[in-house]
């Protein structure tokens, strides 16, 4: 495990996982436990933050929707300054730092400024949320692959290869999709994915207040509109959703009705 010093500065870019502190890796926990400074974003759960020893200085650079207390370039500069101070610095990010986490940009900036960077992967939301509902992301005969996509549009446009995504044998895990799920569902249906394709949405996965909803591509847009827009939500689209015990129960109840 690399340790930062003023002579050989280093940042540990650490994934904090989906929220449940028990899902931190052992390596992440050791680095957090020994850190002098922890720079974290708003996806790191309260439960994980509460477990950080008091001796560490916490710096919250969290970016809430529509509110940007710390622009990315300021975060990058702060990391370089902290690393050069020779302290043990952890840059803590929700889930995995390299999946929709801008970890790559930070690692690149640090490298260009001569700062070593140790990457510690975390459990990403797709794995955690699917597991929390008992959904295997791949399954022989149902899904030969899984794709992680963003549902967030940069310039008002969702720029995906919809024809490529509308593959009934591929599971889709949609991050940051709450605001645009109706459009995503429409685009996938237009591209040929049947409206009956099951969809699960998991909100605040792995946390005590986790909730979920199971619907279909045809109904998810209307149903998701009723969900709390401020929480974190991950959509799983594909036949594997039918393997969730909750989906099987719904099917049984529908057959009895
Ligand atoms: C900016 S991305 C960061 C993803 C993160 N780096 C990861 O690997 O999970 C934020 C999105 O991740 C998803 N997400 C993260 N944690 C989640 C959780 N506990 N439950 C549901 N979705 C989650 C949501 O789609 C949220 O909008």
C-alpha cells in the first residue's frame, strides 16, 4: 500500500461502495482508518462517514443536483495541494471511482502533476442494487452481457446507440436515470425492445431505507414519476429482473387475481 509523503506525494482514490458500510472493501477501510484528510463527495453515505475516526479532517466537495459548491477543477487543485502537503489523503467516492465517478479525470490530473495515485475499486451501484433485489445481472439463457449506461444528458440530448442497446439478451444498468427514464424507455421501445421487458428501480440501495419498484418498459415512465426525485436510483432493464424474488411474487399474485 503506497503512503504519501512530501517527497513522494500520493492520493488514494477509494471507492466507498453503495452505502452500507459493511460493503466497503478491507483495503478501503484500512486507508480510511489511517487517513489524515478525507475528501469526499455527496454519494458517500452518512453511515460510511459516521464510521470515519475523529482524527481525520473531512472535506465535503459534494455536488448536489443544481448546486456545485466545488467545481471539478478546484477539486483537482485541492488534491494536488493536499498530496504535496505530505499528509495521508484519501479521495473517497461513492460506488466505484471509475464508474460514472470522474475518477479517471482526477487520476489523469494527478498524474500530469506528478502525484502518484492508488486506485481502490468499490462495489458499484449496479452490482449492489441488483444483488440487493436478488437479480443476477447476467444469467445463462437470459442475459449474455450487461451494459452500464448513464441516463443523464449533458446537452439536453441522450446520446446512446439505441439500436445497439435494445438487445433482449443484454441487461442494462442505468445510472442517473430518474429524470429521463420515460424517454429512455420510449427510445428503447422504438429501437425494438418489447414493452413487456421487465424493469426494476432500486432507490438508495443497500441502505436501511432502500425501496424498489418492479414494472415494465411500457409502464416504468409513469410509475417512476411517483418516486422521490432527490434519492439515488438505479434502473435494471432486462429479462433477469424476472428472477428477483419480488418479481416472482408479483407474477404469482397476478396469476391468483
Ligand atoms: C454519479 S453516479 C456515481 C456512480 C458510482 N461511482 C458507482 O460506481 O456506483 C451516481 C448514480 O449512481 C447510482 N447510485 C449510486 N449509489 C446508489 C445506491 N445506493 N442506490 C441506487 N443507486 C445508486 C444512481 O443512479 C446515482 O444517480
